C-alpha cells in the first residue's frame, strides 16, 4: 500500500496518549495527524486525507460515538477504530453497530493496534475499489439515450414492462425494444448484469 493510504488520524483529548500512540505509529511506518478533540477533527472533516481514524470514546464536549455519527452525517466514510477504557465495552459495542471497524482497550499492545489498523486499511481499499466500480458503471451507462436510461431505472425498481410503459407514456412493445437496445449497448447478456451496473452507478 502506498504511504498516503497509511495515514492515521488520532483523536484523543489526552496529550500523553496522542504522543505515545503517535510515536508507536510513526515507528511502524505510518503517517500521523493528531487532534485534541472530536470538534477539531470535524472542523477538517471535508478536507480529511484518506486514512484510518483512531477515535477515543471518552472525550469532553463530544464523545467518540457523537463524533463518529457527525462524521457519517458529513459523508466522511473513513474506517473508524475506537480506543476505549475497560468500563466502556458496552459503548464500544454500540460504536461497532454504528459502523466502527473495531475497538481496542487501553493500554494496548502495539500488535493489537496494528491488527486493528490492518482491518481498517483493508476496508478502505475495498471501498476505494467500490468507488472505482461505481465510476466505471456510471461511464458505461452514458452510452444510453435518456429514454433507455428511464427504462433501466424502471427495471431497477423492479417494475414490469407494462408499468414502465404506462409511466413513460409509451407502448410495452417500445419498452421491450429499449430494453433490448440498452442490453446490447451495455454489452450484457442478462437483465441481472444490467441491473448490477445500474445499482453500482447509483452508488457513485
């Protein structure tokens, strides 16, 4: 993986934790960006470089769960690993349900931290691959006429030809012709292939 994928955003209100975790990460070849609070991280949310977020769960003003929620609301989909004290396990489980990749208990061994980050970076790679697929699908769909796209959208909603025809004010036979044309233009052999492209493009 290239260096920029190995960036870790460390968010903890405890200066000594930020320093020791930062040192641990730098000696393992990671780049580190530190934040003294969730608010500080959220200020930069839109401009955050791709990487993993290592987020303390107990902080003043906003706890880790609130910060994670706020990141999601701002459309930041970077992998989040929660740092937690011994008594915070139920909170950490809630964080996992909300989409955190993992949680690690303080004080943690370097190996535990690196394993959690490995999970984070592989999920980041998967979502980057997903974004590539979405972009490719969107580009492939550009060959369709607006009407063919309407028909594909109707099929993606699970509508039968007759309903699509009625919605678009055309005959079912015309829908069938558009359907055959769009499958030929997209170079797909089955409706499910065409729908996979439509769904992938919607994710872009």
